[in-house]
């Protein structure tokens, strides 16, 4: 196994608390202690980490996930779990796509076609994210300890890892 150390800096007295790296390691999203998100580009040559924009794109971010196109493998979108719900971001244009409102989103898994939100009350929601996002399934009982979708294809496979 090849382990790489990426060095990033703190901003304005906040420090990194959560990070996600895209498939193939090109993009690095870092959530700081004040819930701001910064996006970095990782150099393929030397592994240097460069800040993409010297501004705060988003605040109130709890989790982030990337999605790769199943055909080309290119990473074109990321999804953010915020206090208000899901925000999808096109990494090429850096524009936010139509947001999905779902209060209390704490964690997210994202395949491009589907997103699974872990909510602050321990339940989860499965959303289909096409031109008109819609809630596919919601559970108010049980507790999803970890959630993931199949990133290899858009078949909609969803895996819930639960306690007990």
C-alpha cells in the first residue's frame, strides 16, 4: 500500500476536521473546525496541494463526497451535506446545482445518481439526484452507522452499515 501525506494549512484560527479526496486523487476537499469548506487541487507530478480559490465557497458544511462519471472516470461533481440539506457543486464551472432541502444532514455518500444522507437524529434518507431531485426512501427508525453507494456504476446499489 502506498501512503501519501498531504500537508495543508489552517485558516483564520480554524483547523481541518474532515476531508475527502476524489477518486484518482485529483481533488481534496477539507472541512475546517468552523464548518467552512476549502477545495484543493493535488498535483499529479509532485503531490503538492494548491488552494483552488482564496475564498470560502461554502459554510455550514458537515460532510463532503465526490462522484466520478462511470464511463470516463472523470470527477466532475461533489456533494455537500449541510445543515440545510444537499448542495451539489459542478467542479468544472464551480456552480452550485439545484439544492435539496433536508434539515440536519450530517453525513453524505454520493454516486452522482443517488445521495444518501445520514441525519442528526440517526436516521437516513436516500435521494435520487436527477433534474428534479426526489426522496426515494426515508427511515425514522434504526441507525445507519455508515452509508455508502456504489461508485462504480449508477445502478443505485446502496449499502447501509448498521450496528448489531
